[in-house]
């Protein structure tokens, strides 16, 4: 019998987690009471059930974020939530984490986008002082809103303060990456790193567009690349999008639990993670939203190991993939590698 793996002791790299999708229930209740925010329910278990929906679809899944962002409309709340994210990472054995959020969603009560960014950076900084976790911040703009360069400009403005990259997020269908091409071109001009939610629930065309039209360095989710493989799930060869992703080792930020919830995959067993891994793609595993998906990075690794009977060494390689894909400076990456992966 194989010895049980202590997943929390397993050094982990988190590349895809949303700040507004990973709050603690008690924090939501406390912030709502303090700031006079009306919640759908003030009963803890009922709220937890409402914010962690079962299998639905991406649009339904995203509705829960209206609740969390409602209590994240001032600097004090943002700082607290960011600090608690580092604390939760540490408790779960995450040694490096990149968190992302959309500053534009936190201006409903007069907070500026730059003040929102600074508050989150302050919370992450306080977390690093208290816990041995390296952190980075990715700024998102919402793909369904009017295209704007402002978020990309903020990435450039705070690039030396812990902001690492630009992303677009939100409901995917009908809002292709090219709508935000100007922001990606700005990032390329200023040597800023980029990722892009693409191919989560739409087809491979959005992934190709993110790479070729926008020059994204990583792909958020990318699950629907499997559509290109056909019913047999045999990877296509030279000239295919899969071949491009494999040959260029484009990191895929996969999220098992979330992908099942949003029906990006019909079931965990049908998730393309093992096929992508076997085909040599640069796959990573992430939580996406710890609250909405009722998960942790340790749980995601355990799900992968148990579902596909993977050896621990395979998942350690996945974590090394994630470290290689991280947007942090080379010295930070080297320090983490020497301490946890040598």
C-alpha cells in the first residue's frame, strides 16, 4: 500500500487565483457588518452554500463575485483580504503565489484604481513579513467592459512594487481576446508580462487569438484546447494549435474543480489534464477561486493524484512547470528552486 502523501507539506506554486474568489466566509460577514453591506443571507452556512455553487456554468459561477466584491470597496478591506490570502497560502504549503484581481471592480464607493492596487500590495507585503511565502500580483481588466488601457498602464506603474502581469477575465463567450489587443500591445511595448483567460468554455480559437493576436505568454485555463484533439483524444501534430502550445511551452493554468463547476469539463474524469501532461504540454494546477470552488491547491493536487493514479513525482514536475512559468524576477525564482526543488 502506498504511503499517503502529505499534500500540505508538498511545496506548491499557485499561478491562478482570484482575490475576490478566495475570501473567508467569516471575513465576508465581518466586512459586511462593518461597512453596512447587505448580503443575500447573514447565516454562515447558507452564505457558504450560495457562494460555492455546484456544477452550473461560467455565467452562473461568476454571479457569486457580486457578493464578494461588494465587501471589497475600501482600502482597509482589500488589504485585509490580501493579507489573509498569504496566510491561507502558508497554511496550505504554498511557497509562491500569484493573485489576480480587477481594480475596476473596487471603485463603487470612490476608491481609485491605483488606491485599490496599493491596498492589495500592502496586504501582500504584510503577509510576506509574517510568513515565508513569496507573492506577486496580476491585474485584470474585465473582458466584457469597454476596452481600456488603464489596467495595463497600472501594471507598468507598479511593476517595481510587486505587480507582475496583465490579464483579461470574466464571461468569455462573445468577448474574444482581440477586443483588448491595444492593452496587450501596450504591454509588449513596455516589456510587461501577460496572461489571458482563453479557452475555458469557448473553443481553441480564443487560445490562438490570445497567443497570436495578443502575444499572451500564458493561458488561463485553456481547457478547450482538447477540442482540437477530436473524439479519440490523440494530439494533433505539426501546424496545429496544440503543436504551437507544446513547442513554445506555453504554460496552461488549469483549475480542476473550477473547470468542472463551470462545465468546461463534464466531469473530473474527463478533464484533459492527464492527456496534456502526457503530451508534454507545460501544464500547471491551480485553485482559481478557493471560496467558490471550495478547494485549496493541496486539494487540487490530491484530486489529480487520486483521479489518475499519478505518482507524486509527476505532480512535483507540474509544480516545477509552474515555477518555471511564474512571472516573478529570476532571483526570486532561483531562491524558491534552491530551497524547495533542488
